[in-house]
């Protein structure tokens, strides 16, 4: 029995060197989603402030406020992510000769990347605002603490010396309580 071997030239199809990810539409979708998130958050803040009243008994309950806040945050995330993902999918370059399932996957990947980038942008902006607010609160607390310490030391000095006329604020207190008409003195 004789076997015959023939040489067959096997070549693998070459992959394209260009990537399927278009970063321009992803960044545009992320900026659109971030902008829409910030606008809807401002709208939600306004709606939330209408639920709070300075008069007792007229505000909504805490559970209602918390539930509506959570629902609004979820709605904001859905709307802004949908808008950013849709924009990223529509702005990408058209792929010719690609199966429709692959086009659907690539559009979905573009939308997901736009959502991820938008989430990072919004987290950065809100984190920066939160750190600035905390820094301002710490600065205010340190100012109050140093003022209280100075007041306590000034009070101790005045009590030790026995002279209350040396107090720097005495003139201003007298000016505030002095009647406007000098003849009434």
C-alpha cells in the first residue's frame, strides 16, 4: 500500500491593523452623558428642595425623601447613559463587510466605554466638589476653634487683671447699645 502526500500551502487570514474602537465617538458620548448627568442632577436638586419646608410638619417624611432621591438618581443614570451610549454608537465609523451581530457588539462596546468614561468624569467632578466642601468645613471649624481659644484666653486675662475696660470689643458693644439721639443720654 502506497500513500501519497501532497503539500498544501496554508496561510492564515491576516488581521487588520486598525482597531475597531473609535475613541472620538466614545469621548463625545461620555461628555454628552456627563453634561446630561450634571443638568439632571441640578434639576433633581431643585425638585428635592421643593420637598423640604422650613416649617415643622410641612416637609415630606425622610423615607419618602430618601426613596424619591434614590429613584431620581437611578433615572438620571439611565437617561444620561442611554443618551451617551446612543450618541457613541451613532457617531462611530461605518464598518463595511462586518456581520450584523459584530456591528451590534461593537456599538454596545462603544456605549459601554462611553458610560465608563462618563462615570469617571462625573465621579471626578463630584469628588472634587466634595473635597472642596470638606476643606471649607474644616477651615470654618478651625476658625471657630481658634476664635473660641482666643476668647477664652482674653477672658482669663481680663479676670486675672481685674480691668474689663481693656477689652477691645467694649467700644463696639457700647456703640451698638447707645441710643441714636445723644440728648437722651
